[in-house]
C-alpha cells in the first residue's frame, strides 16, 4: 500500500497578505497625524524657547542700561526732514528695538557690523562712500538690498512653524514688540521739526503730549525710553512682545497689508465689516475671483510687498516689528492710510488656535484666538482710559491699573 505525504505551504495566502497590508495602512493612518502633531509640538517648543531668549536679552539689556532698548531710534542729518528720500548716509531714526538687543542675543558679530562703518555690499562690490555706523535707512530699497546686515536673517528671530523665506523680504522676523492697545503709527519725520505750515514743532512721537498719552500705552512705544518701573500693571500682567507671521505673497489677511483712509481708529474691524474678507476663506482678502474685489480707498493691499508682515526685523514700521492688542490674535491686518500707519495689527502665528506672547517678566504664554477682546467699535482710546478691548487689550497696556491675569 503506497502512502503520499501532504506538504503544507509555508507562504502567505492572498487573503493573509491583504489583511497584513490593510493593518499596515491603518497603522500608518493612525501614526501619521501623531507624527505631524509631534513635529508641530517640537516647532512650537522651539518657537517658545526663542522668545524666552529674547526675554532674557531684554532683561540683561535693562540691567546694563537701566532701560529697555528704544524702538524707532537711530541716526539723522540736519538736511534730512523725512524718511521718504533714499538716504544712504543715515538710518532716518527708524531702527527697531531688536537692533539694540543683538549683543545680548549672541549676535555680537552682526552688531559689530552694524555699529561700525563698512564698505561691504551684498553684490560683492565696494560701497562709496562707506555705509555709516548704524547703517542706512532700512526702508529704502537701494540701500536695504545692498547693506549686508539689513539682508541678514537671524535664526533666533524665526519661528520654525513659519515657512517664509527669501525676497522680497530683507531679514524676516516672527517676533513683534507690543505697542499697546491704541492706534499708533511710526513717526517717520525728524524727531523735532517744524510743520510745513509754519506751526509749532512736532513731538518726537507724532504730535502733542496729549497724543502721546492716548497712543503710547504699551510696554514699548516709539522714540521713548521705557523702564520696568513704568509698567505699573506689573511685568507678569503686561505683554512685552507677541508672535507674527511673515508674508508669503498669498493674500493672507494676517500678513498682507490692507490700507484704508483714516477710518481704522474709529472701528478697528472696518476691513472685515466692509466686505474685504473672502467669506469662503476667512483668512484671505477677496481677490475678485472667489468674491468681488474690494473697491475704494480700502482696496490698496499689495501681496508680496516688503512692507507686509514681518519682512524687515530692523525697522520700526508697525507691520514689520510691532503688534497691537485691539483685535484678537490672528485677526486681519488693517492699517490707516500709509505703510507707517497704525491700525489693527494683532499678533499672529501658524500654530493651531493661538499665539505665543512674551510677558514683561520673561515668561512665555500661549494666548488662544478666542481670548475676550471687548468692543472693536469703541473708537479712539483716550489717555488713562480703561482698555475697551477687554482682557486682550488690558494685557497690552502697561499702566492703566487694570486687574487682568492669564491665570
């Protein structure tokens, strides 16, 4: 009697193989979002650490000079009444406070390049006459694009979550100085000058002492020396700086400048309420395709422009290095008339749901987009007035004695 041996197959059946592939697909689907979330958490932590280093630098600066670095400062010449002429011989008094912080942020080499005359150019040529100490006017294309420090991007000023790189920006930055809750533009005239009508001299900020009281409500203000003792609300209750996204040239309304004519101060939500925002994509301006393009004086926004958000770390323009607490985080960018005008220029970030802020005591907090922000139609803020912009507005003021806390 003959016997046959049955040989069992050692391979996978088609059904088993399909089951394994399905399991792998499910695992990848589960793990990929977790990996992406872990990467964003790491980027967010790195962004927060950068802020902590800036806070430490600010405190070290104050220890050394008994004041914070001045915002809107620099060099002038007597024959230079304004900053609209292309000056290569001085910087028009338009430098941001970040320039003064450089030596305290392990950026001594960059500081030395700025604080000394130089003939080096970006294109490799020789500058004649030499660039002056403290550099040329950074808002002028010809000088800015060839002066090496103004085109230098510092990793310490960049949030890893922000992908913006390269031209038309100079050195980008994701960290802005808090000017307060009130509407204040940058003074791009000489510190003291006579008006064209032959009237009285202008104040260093922009106008009268009354104007200063109304507008200069933040921990940093233009052309003013501030000390920790000026922060009457307490350093732990006052925002010193906030995050800002940099422009990608994509018409994002948090980074692309939208200008109106003298109406933002009356209503900081004016750009939204007049239909300038795409209803289908609320983070973008209307472009004439998905919704009708805005018309009239408010239709002056310009994508991919050097004066959009975060494009020049060294200049004190509101959109370049400032933030206000008159609209909640990640709100639209709407300014009054000119690129140096004040307006609704809030903190913004590419983190989900909010932004980092640096408090006066050096602590870094994460503020959600839903923070209570009061009444956007409150109109002009008066000196000493309680912030009409709620908890968010109160955190942006240094001395109104409001009882606010993030705890």
